C-alpha cells in the first residue's frame, strides 16, 4: 500500500471517529471552562452542597442500581421518624452471602443512634432492617415511606424496593438524585457527624463495641466529610462522597465504577476538581465607604467605611451582593474607627461573611447651642403645636379674666 493510500485511510478513520468523540463529550454536563475531571465510573455527578448547583456530571439523571447507597434514604426516613436516643429491639434478619451486617442478635437492645452509625459506617443490612420495622411497623410500609419522601424531595429518577439496597429493577436512583438526597441529609448536624466519623463506639450495646468505617475516602484527605459506600455484582462499585474547604461544601457521586479502588479515586478526582473551580478573592476591601450617617445637631454626614477586608471562595461568573446595616443618624462624640454597623456579603444569594462598618473620621460632641437648634429643628411641628396650644390657653385665660373683671364692675355700680 502506498503512503498516499495509507494517509487517506487514516484521514477517513479520523473523520469517522470525530462525531462519536464529539457526541461522547456532549453527554457530560460541564459548567466550567477547560478540561473536566477524569472519571471512570459509568455515571457521576458533582454538586455544590450548599446550593445544589450542578458543577459537572455525566449520565447524571440515568436510572441505575445503586446498591447500599439506598441506605441514605433509610437513614433519612429513620432519623425523621425516630429519636436517636430511643432504645429498640433488634429484629431477626436473614442476610445474603457477602452482605455487610452488625451481627446483631434478635432481641438485642440497641439505640437508634448506634443503628444509624452501623448503617452508615458498616453499611449494615441488619441495622437497616431493624430501623425499617421500628419506624413503620413493617418493611413494606417503610419502603412506601421511602418513596413518598423521594417524591417530596423531587427525586424523579429514584424508586425503592427495599431499605438495604439489594439488587432489584425497582430499586434504583441516579447520581444527581443521590447528590440531592445527601445534601438534604447533611443539613442534619447529627447525620453530618455520623457520616464524617472514622470510628464509633456502640455504647448502647453490652459490652460496648467499637466499629470502623469501610469508607476509605475518609482516609484520603482531612477535608473529606463522608458519606456512603455501595456494591453489588450488578450495580458495580458505588460511592457518595463529600468534602469541605474554606466554607465550600461539595458532594460527589460515582456509580458503577470498574473497581473498588476506582470508586474512591473517582470521588477524590471529582472533589479536588470541584475545589479548583473556586478562587479566593477580595469581595470587599478595607476602607471602602459603603454608607454615610447624618450627624445629629451639628449637621453634615459621617462616612462609614469597611473595617476589614473579606476574602471569599467563588467561581468565575458568580454574583457578589453586599447588604448594609447602618444607623441613619449618629450623635457625637465618635472616634474614628468606632464600629457603627455591618456589611454582609453574599455570593449568588448565599451568605459568605460579615464585616464591620466603622466611622471614617472622628466627630466631636455637639455644643449646647447646636443641641438646642437641633432639638428645635427635629421637633418643629410638635413645638409649633405646643406653642399654639399655650397661646390658645393663654387667650382663653385672658378672656376669662376679662369677663370676671367686667362682672365685678357691674356689681359695684
């Protein structure tokens, strides 16, 4: 084959492959400029855990088997229905081969809180089973609750068949739905603490027993804050992760990763990529005048300036808003730098921080004359009314006095 024919063949292959490559890239949602994260899972998503904004995703709304990440909804329902301090009775549970459990004995007493720890740290199926029966009376009723809550949260690509995450065509979710559910869960400080735990002592058991998390993502970086693993042969390797840096909270999801190690590296890649999209910037500078308060009695205005700069983490294109809370009027003496108000900075409507507003210069106390003049100026209408009332009373008294005098003259005559 000649060089010309080889070149033509290679060119035709390139042209044939180009549309497929373009279509593949278009499947992912990338809310950024530049290359996206390199993730090997078949479905994944990354959201801002404070606002729910999708930062990037691939097949994020695709309905897939999600294995034990199902237990996130089990925890959501159980923590809404049951007090954590309640002591319950472990239910008999027949687990499948290879399934993770706490090895609870039927009839054993344990707190709801320790069951949630076992549910999240160990992915224990027997914990999910006991929570379901204690919460709703039966597994069937509990699953119905799971689906009602899923609908209420707007999880349109989610449906549950069991509280454990066993493979079933009717037990599915999506990367974006799992991220949204996790965002709601992490609003609960008790759950956030559990998900962020490397180990926990089950104090309600006798004797107490220590358990350690199977979520290796928590060991990969100090800023990782959770959340939940999952795996079955049909679902593949699944992981919902979360992390927090500089006040930014992100939630990552990888579904059907090829290996156990990959689900952790995929989530780490998503989280690290997400944090790189945020940059520390000065949202407000020290010394900037944001308001001016009228000076009582003396007249004029006192400038109110920012007392210290504020840096915030934000992405390109986000909107910065500043809300000022300051007095309309002030009275001397006031020294320069005295705190007189606040300025609150928000990024896309989310509060990012508050800084003090201080006096831009000193003002002396008002003189007696200024205070008197100011008092008259501020109370002009009431003073006019009072003077008119006094004059009216004086006139009435004078007229009355004159009538009395006339009466006495008549009597004398």
